[in-house]
C-alpha cells in the first residue's frame, strides 16, 4: 500500500464507488448491509493486495531474533507464493477478475470454492502479515489508534492480553486478528486455517488491521512447540505505523 492509496479520502472513495459500482456489487452479492457499510468507507484500492505477491520490504534476516531468516525465506518464497499461484488458478477456473480488489471475493467467499477460500485468504492474510511487520519497530501504537484501543479494550495491556490469548488458543492452524468493525470499534478474534474477518463465513467480521500467523510453518524452525514464545516475540516486530495507516484508511 503506497502513500497515495493511504491518502484516498472518503469523497474520492464515493467517486470511485460510483465508477466501479463496488458498494452495489457487494450488497448484490449478498453481503449484509452492515458489512457493506464498512467496506464503503474505505477506498476500494486501500487494502487491495492484488493476486500476486508484493516484494518484501525488508530482507529475510531483518526480523531476527524474533523471526529467523530461514523461516521468513521459506514462508515467503514457498508457503505464501503457493497461495498466490493457487489463487490465480482458482480465479481462472471461477472467472474472477484479478484486476478487481480481492476483498470483493473474500466478502462473499461462501459463493466460491474451497480452493478460492483457502488461497484467497492465504494470499490476503500473508500480504497483510508482511506489511505490518518491520525491523526496529515494536513498542506501542500512538495517536488515534492508541485512543481507539483504549476505548475498545480499556487499556493497551488488556488488548495485548486478549490478542495473545486468541493467538495462543487457536487450536491447530489459523490467525489472530485486530479488526475494525462496522460500528468503528476494534475487536480481537481468531480464525481457523486461512479464513479472515473479511469473509462472510467469519464468526467475527471486520476489516483486519493487524494479523498474526500461528500456523506451525510460521514459527516451528525456531520455536518448535513454543507458540507462546513466538506470540510474545511478535510484539517486537509490529510496525504500528503501518497498522495505524490501515486503521486511518478505514475511518
Ligand atoms: Mn503462513
């Protein structure tokens, strides 16, 4: 996501919506009005990840010692690459226009194949994951995002505990999320497999602004069975500026 995309205003969005018919398309696709309304307040391009991998913004060893170089390399070049390739396959098979935002597909994922669900989610989730981490980050969020976290959870610490619990407690493979709901609150949730909160099948719906991959492939080489240690180390590499950019784009 570049600065230009982040700075798209609500007015621009409405103009774009008129051109693309995105909001109408979402409602027509059977998405609830509530959920469509949170999609409406952002640019149709603000969270678009396309159907191809974005180059990593940092080197594989950049997040060490929290995430080791070998894990990053395999994760990005093998696991995430496969989701992108298989997503393009699924798009071809199911006549999905790859020039349109992937969010459109995810918001009505129940109408597509399991292949689309697993790989569309897999691609979107990993693109988000890479983008909200960076070297020399960590610490705490600031500004409007921090205010919203305190308003929604009571304190940053309460939020962090809830997020860690979601990440540690997800049985098997999945993700932990911080999302913006339709009423502009922040909510923590977790999803199984490669599902995410954009999907119409998600128990807790919203626009994800922070996500943590808790599949074993994300941490096993370095942490083995110690998922809790990986979850704790994640805070050292969260790029809160990038998370805030996502948050501000949804507001
Ligand atoms: Mn993964």
